[in-house]
């Protein structure tokens, strides 16, 4: 391909797959390609890695973002391929180290060669020495450190020679849509976007549901959730946010159930609605941001009760994480700053003063049934609205 830039993409867990490796690789290619639109690109495969050739009209930032947000990618790097001739290789290496990690011209490095083509006249060690020489010629203050280098220049001799420098980290995991589909309960908090990210990392495609209680929660609370959906959308390969008006349900629960059980009743109602919408969208699991004992509704007894309200498997990827760990992920993926904006979510406003911490499942289930809330839930589902986000994170009109 003319006027193009080559990127090397390293695959992690996918390379360990057996007979179904093809299935995972195909999906990974599709997922990356979805983010390179509208630019020309082509992919080729070599053991454990993909080579993407992308038109140089594609802004570098877009290409880098495509790799850094696509699960299944463990590392990626700009790469140069050239003729298998040591002089040509050295000329290209000199160009490569003018940008990327070597550009600063300082620190320690090594060169690492893999010689898949055993016909090549120089040994790996000899190639390493030649490339080390290229680096030291360009940056005389750099030092070789074979054991703990700060940066590495790699050379692979295969069908052609490939040169690249220390890969940037990808998000790892498995490509989205290789593990079915689920519904993420997305609130405006810190936890649920991280939960969605975590499940996407295991290949789960997800749509999102937000329960909105206007006018008790402001339009800005909804905007905040939409912002969070747009931030995680690239990781989810695009997503749809279902906005469910929940005020009538909340008010009904407040009138018709014991105060200390309100939160549990809200959660049961959310589960019912999430199940119905998930089923309609051909999802088979529900994802929440709950963590054991974080609040009253997240004790074993409370979660046992909410589980019993769900036909579909409830996935709680954060259940064993502490808040600091969750916050660290939120900061890394860029949701934290939005999550801490102050607009309250509906649960805060309708929270009982003394919520039941260790509910008796039989008794709360009975109270839930007594409320006869089904038709209100159906109305909530029918009047729900959707907002779509592309794999680039942009809202689609
Ligand atoms: P988060 O930080 O994700 O808001 P939280 O610690 O505030 O979680 P809760 O408010 O008890 O905990 O909510 C637990 C989980 O229930 C959330 O992680 C989310 O998955 C779901 N949830 C709570 N409120 C809503 C809502 N208004 N709309 C959609 N999902 C919700
Ligand atoms: Mg919350």
C-alpha cells in the first residue's frame, strides 16, 4: 500500500487460544478496523501479531487510539519494514529512532533481534551490534544495558526485515463481542463505568441502562451519564444507552413499601427492567458496579435478593475490589473526573435514612410482590429512550 504507515500489534491471550484462535483474531481485526474509518488500511497476520498498514491520511492520534482502546491488543508500535539487507536495515533504524521512545536521545537501551529467516547472513548477535552502533552514532550519550534497558529497538528478520521500538501498552484482554452480550447498569458513579470496562476486557459486548428520576435528578445528571457512556464507548466498541424514566416507579415504591427497604425495592425494580430490555436486545447477562459491603444494598443478603429478581446471570466484576483500586482504574480509563461531578443520582435522593443491611429474602420478596408494580415497570420500559455512541465514542444522532 502506497503512502501508508505500518503498525505492529501484539496479541496476548488470543495467541494462547487453540482451534478457535481464528474467531478471536477475526473479531480483533474487525474491532480495530471499526476505529480506523474512513481511512484505507489493510492487515496481515504473522504468528502472535497483526501488522496494520494504514493510509498516512489517518491522523496518528486516531491510529494510536484505535490500538490503545481495543481489547485483545497487548502492545503496539509503529514499525518499519524493509529489504533484508543489513545496510538498508541500518538506514531505516536510523530513521526509526528519530521518533518514539528513542527521540529524547538519553538513557539506556538494548537491541533485540529475532532471526526467523535462518538464511540471513548475519547472526542475531551481529545484527544487535550493528543496530547498537546506529543508536550510539545518533545519540552518543546513550548507554547499552542488556538486562534492564529503558528502551529497546527490535529487529525481526522474516519475509522482510521489521524494525520497531518498545511497544506502547494496549488494554489486553479479549476482543469485544467474543463473549456474548450484556446490559450494564450505568449510574453516574465511579464504579459502574469501571465494571463495564472490566467486562468488555473479557470480550462482553454491552449496552447500558440508566434509570433517570426527573425532576428529582437534573438533566445534568443524565448528561453526566451520557458523557460516561461516551468515554467507555471505544472500549465497548460503541454502545447504546437506554434512558429509563423511573420517577413513577420510585414514587410508587416510596408509598407502598417499608422505608428501610426502599433501596432494595429500587434495585429489584431496576433488575426487572434491565432484564426485560436486555432480553429485547438479545443480551444474556446483567452487569453492575457493586462491590461487597460497599453500601447496605451490597451485602451478601442484599445481593442475594437482587440476584433472585434477575432471570439473567448478574455479573459484578468489582465485587472483590476495594474503592481505591476501582478509583485507580477509573483514573486510568478517564472516567473518574466525570464520575466525581456532583449531580446526584436518583438513589441518593430516594435513600432511606436507615436502610436494611441484612434483609430476609422471603420477607422482602413478599413486600415486593405486594406492591403490584408490574404495569408501572412496563410503562417505564415502553417509554425508555436511547442514545447511540460509535466506537470512536461520538454520539450518533
Ligand atoms: P456507582 O459508583 O456505580 O454509582 P455505587 O457505589 O454508587 O455505584 P449504588 O448506587 O448502590 O452503588 O449502585 C450499585 C450499582 O447499581 C451501580 O454500580 C450501578 O451498576 C447500578 N445503579 C445504581 N443506580 C443506578 C441508576 N440510576 N441507573 C443505572 N444503574 C444504577
Ligand atoms: Mg451510585
